[in-house]
C-alpha cells in the first residue's frame, strides 16, 4: 500500500509536469559576480514554474528508495531496512516590481518496510512579506512553523526510547534595513517556541520531555560597508535569551543569555574565491550556579573556490552555543567544519561529494561527542521537469562518555526521481 501510494503521488505530479509552463532575482548588498556549479543558470533545464496572477509558483515532488544499514544507530546489533521516501513542496513569490510576498511549504515522509514504527513525516511552512520604503530601505515580517522528528543519530534522543522524539516549533520575526551610500544597516528580532511530545521507553515506561520545552528570543544587528565593488566589511552583534518552563529530573536549570560579536569581510578575490569570513567572540551565561559560562572564539566561514568553470569547492566552518536535551547538561558548544565539491560533468550531469566534521562539548558534563560524515552523489537533469539522482551517505559518531551509547556508524544509499514545473 505504501509503495502504491508513493507511485500514485509521483504519477500525479508527472501529469502536472505536462501542463504548459509559464519566470526573478534578488540583489544582495556587496559583491555578487561568480556563479557556483549549483547556482549557474541552465535555461534548458531550469524549472519555469506557473504564473498565477501576480505570483510565481514552483511545485515539486521527489520520490526515492534507499537502504540504510543501521536504522537505530547502535554500535552492536545493527539493523538495516529499505526506506521509501516522498518529498513534496511549493514555493510561491510575488512578481511585483516593488515589495514582496513569498511563502513555501515542504514535507518529507519516510516509510520503513521492516521497522514501521520508525516511519516519520516532517513538514514546515513559512511566509514572509517585505515592504520597500523607497530605493534604500525596507521592513519585513514573517513566520515559520515546523513539525519535526529527531533522527536516531541525535544525541538528544534517549538510548532507551521505544519511539521517535517529535516536536513542533513556531517562529515569528521582524526585520529592516537601510542603506546610506556605501553603508547598510540591518536589524532582526525573532521569537521561537519549542514543544516536545512525551514518548514510551523500551521497558514500557513513559518519558516526559516537557523539560525541553522552551522559548528563545534573538536580536541581531549588522553594519556592512562596501569598500570597493568587490569587497565589503561588516560588524555583527547578536543577543539571545532561552527560557525553560520546567526543570529536568537532573535538576539542571537551562535558562541562559548570550551574546555573539563578529567582524568579517565578504568578497570576490581574483574571481576565484567568493564568500564571507568572520571571526569574533561568543559567550553564554547560565542561571545554574555550578555550570560555567561558555566563552569562546566564534567563527563563521562560507567560501566558494572556483577551481575551474566546471568545478566549485565550498568551505564552511562555524562555532555556536546550542541547547541540549541531554540530562545533567545545560547546553553545548558546537564546532562544524565541512568541504563540498560540485562538478559539472556534462551540462545536465552534476556530481557532488563532501566531508564534514562536528564536535560537541557539553556544559556541566565531562562529555564530548564528535561526528565524521561523508557523502557523494550524482544528478541527471533529464529536462525542465524531470531529474534523477543517486546518493551515498556515511556518518560515524563517537563519544568519550562510555555510558552514553553514542558510538556507531551508518551507511545509506538512495535513488531518486524529481518532478518539477
């Protein structure tokens, strides 16, 4: 039945793809010249979308089948399963000459064949409106809703959980910017609420995750100064507050406040290197008396190296403070490093591969987890409306906490078909 439903959905959108097609570009402050392999326009293969009044709609549907060799992310007693996936989405944006209204919705369902209890559906929707105030200023507001399931590989998922951790999050935000000659000033305020569902354990108990429910507030300000057509420098400051309503059984109060300060540059260097590099300082103060304040160098790097017109190499790095559901810990300091290579083998055949490293240091616990990941894949653009893909993913997790049960490795391979208008 699940396979039949998947094939029926793909067939339905395939019929839509036969309808006649019916076209937008936002300009950022600072240098925008080179196109990466994935950004490069391909008029003969790019979806055109549907024009409905003053809006452009871009619907899509992706069906895939994959095999994963360690469904429960365990070190021993590895269990594999075949998974049927169905993703769908719709992007909509106005085509007005001024102002903008846009929104999107996407969902992802995974149907496990052996372990049906692992089947899951994630979805999200967002809407945003922007009001242009002359040629140099704008204000905007929006909202975001998500229903998500945490993967078994997450350190937040209890090792004795008999079911998946599910939660909802809702965000609202406002922002604005103003440009004065070469200077642009930007500000943003956001509020996000999280609500977690309780779950059953393997020994027929019940775990309440109310201690993970929280509200997060964040305010960000940024000043960009364009020193040349190719380079801009910036200063960015952010403040956050995280409020929990329930103290967990461990007695650790996770309420905190923090700040991040960054200075950086955004540039095109000799037309071979494009991106943003920033360095600064972050700190997070916890209300729990015996939990040390987090203070660390903060970084944010996103660089594209154009090795050739057909190959783009992307470097990414970041460090930030995150909340955690791990008992007896108030939060964690997370460092991410990654490299990805995209190559255009043919005009309609794109290859990609990448490796990543992540390290999480928990506050209030002598625990550090690290993750090594790798992926590779290919995408074949058949025409404007159809594309096929193959991908492989690897993840290895290790923890210095012997009782955490977080030492594992997983492998997965999948085939996909995309239908878009």
